C-alpha cells in the first residue's frame, strides 16, 4: 500500500471506524465501493458539503468506485439529526425540484464520468409491509433512542414521531443495498453511519468502514453552515457574491476555513498567525488569499481573479460602478420607509430583520448610516445602499 495515498485519505478526517479495517481493505487491492449519501432537502449545495465531497473525490482519484447517493426517498421523511423538533417532510415535487441542480454542483468536485449516481427510492420504494417489519425486527428501540437528538427530546418530553425513528434504519439499509465498503459523512452523521455498519452485519455482509469529516462553521461563526440558517456560501452563487461572503467572516473563523476547506496544516496556520501578530502579514490580504483559493477550487481560476478584483474595486476603492444595479418598481415613491426600501431590494424578508440591521448600524444610504428604524428616506437613480460588509446596491 502506498503510504502517501493512505495519509492523503486520513488527512482532514475526524474518525475512521475501524482504522485497521480500512488498512486491510486498501492493502487487498480491491476496488472499494465508497458511498456518500445526501438528501435533496434544498436546491443548493454549499461549501460545507464540499468537505466530504472532496474526500469522496480522493477515493475516486485512487481508482475506487465513488457512489453519490441521492436520498430521494429518505428526503420524504426528513433526517432528524440535530433537530429539536420534527422536520416537515418534503413533497415529491419539492424533492424533484431540489435535485435539478445537484448534478452540476457535484460535478465541480467529482468526475461525473467516473461517478456512480443512484437514488435510494430504487430499493426503498419496493419494500413491502412484510419487508419493513422484518427490517425493523433487526433493530431495538433502545438502540435507536441512543441518538443524542432523540435522547434530548425524550428528556424534554418533546414529541418524536414514528417515521423519524425509521430514518436511520432506512439510511442504514442503503449501505446494505449497495454493499458499501466505506461510507463518508460529517460528524453529525456518526450515528446513522454506525447504524449502516450494524445493519450490514445483520444481513451477513462485511461491515463498512466509517469516515467522518468535520462540520464547517457558517459565516456567523456560531452554528454549522446551513442554507436554512442563512449562514451558507452556496455553490450556485456567483463567484463575486461568494467572494464577498467569505470576506465577511471573522479573523478567527478564517483560520478554521484555511484548515477545513483548504487543508492547511496546524504548522502552516501557526506560521500565518505569527506573521499576522507581528504585523508582517495584513489579515485583509490573507483573507483575500483564502477567498481567492476557495473560489479557484470550487468555481474557476478566471472567476477567482475577477471576483478578487471586483471586491477590491467595490469595497476597497469604493468604485460603486461595480455595485449590483437594482431597478425599483415604477410606482415606488421618491420617499419611503427605510424598511420598505430594504424589502424592495430583497435585502430582508421581515421588518424585524431590518430592525436588527439598523440597530447594528449595518445600513448606509450614500455612505451615511441609517440609525432610525422609522426613518423615511429619499432615493433617486444612482443612490447607493450598503447593508453590512458585503452587500452594496446601486439604484437605477
């Protein structure tokens, strides 16, 4: 076994269960079936998804079978992982719509010509009532309720619906159907991945190896990256917007992104931190390097160069000709409530969101801060609205 290739697979992982089995499988020379499943619960993948997708790409580059599993059946149940309340099930129409952009986005990381794409409805849909009863008979209620989220909800006397208990069992059955050798996932998926290993044993299969990767903190630096939390950089975004979003993160979070997204070592990050602390390296320039490298990796080199220049022109040189131009409806009055203006720009969805931005001094009209939530403001073509660090609109 090539030690360098093995170390490449280990890099950036949190857990490998069991590690010795992975070594044996790699030494066997067998082409491994490496599975990564994702439910199409939203139309967009984000940078958090690229971490585990990149790990799947490493296996693909080493000649193993990269299986990208779309959970079109399990999405109808909704993964309860990390949920304190029941997730509303998606309709088939919503799932189909969300899947439409998956292939283009996944193709930025995996080689689509060499990837196996499948849907778990292919084997879960045909299960009869008798099949499901036999499947459930292999797992105890005690084992299922060991999950942290279920345990918390039981402790807090919060509802757990029967269909939620089925989710980890159906996800585990995916591994049985595919005869997976390795399954990848974020650390929040550890229970589900272990269930796959357990269920394979119940079906007299060789249990899969589990490899988990770290979760990426969202732009707010508080919770994991999630589109539903509004703290995600989606792969469907323009490179310009994604670059600006990355530039909005804190300096503390920048080190995490260097590590988790770009694979910088602890020693390399320590060197950068020392240079910043000594004044030999400008953190703004370093953050631009980080954003540039991420855009290059998941968009393109050309887009990375243009996005960096656009950011420098717009935010550093204040060349507002590069700002996003927005046309307001013809019936818009020349003077209106600031909140209504923000809603017309689609910068906020609710008045409470607008209030939080205004109270945080994050709203500027022609470089003048708007501090009064009740303010009536005037506008005309050419007016510049700045919201937070990365959103600038030019009215026309």
